[in-house]
């Protein structure tokens, strides 16, 4: 007996044609990354770098952390990133990431409250 996931049933209820294209015809659709996802990925990569360096007993300064974030942002930025909120620019989102990094760094430095495995 065929098993249907909740998402596939929901897709069918919303749009039977979308269900047909996605689950039966298996049409490949180029997915575009949202700015929120792009921002989250860059912040996550930056924190990952911070904690990998800490495992080697190297504490990045806040300036180094922000510099790494900016390099990752600029290296991976592309025009396919979707910004749906018209009043916000890519720079606004980039600045949000910097603010998140600053807040986290100020709150948790020198990052010795626990052991990361």
C-alpha cells in the first residue's frame, strides 16, 4: 500500500498540479535561497569557526569574528538570494548578522562557561 506523507497530502490539498509536478513527474525546480536563510548560514559558519578555533585554544577577537563573517558574506553572496521585504536591503540583513555576532560575543566571551565537544 502506498504511504503518503503529511506534506505530500497538504501539497495535493493546496494545489493538485503542484502535487503532480513535484511527486509524480518529479520536475526539478531551481530553489532560491531566502535572505533569512543566507544570513543564518553565514552567522552559523562564523560561530562554527569561532568554536573550532577555541578547540585549538585560539580565541578570535570580535573584530576578527566580524571580518570572517564579512568575508563569508561577500564570497557567497549572489543575485539569486531572495529579499521579499522591499524596505530592507541586503546591507540591512548583513548588519543584523553583525549585531547578532556582537551581542553573542559580548555576552559569552571568553567562551569558557562550558566545554564544546
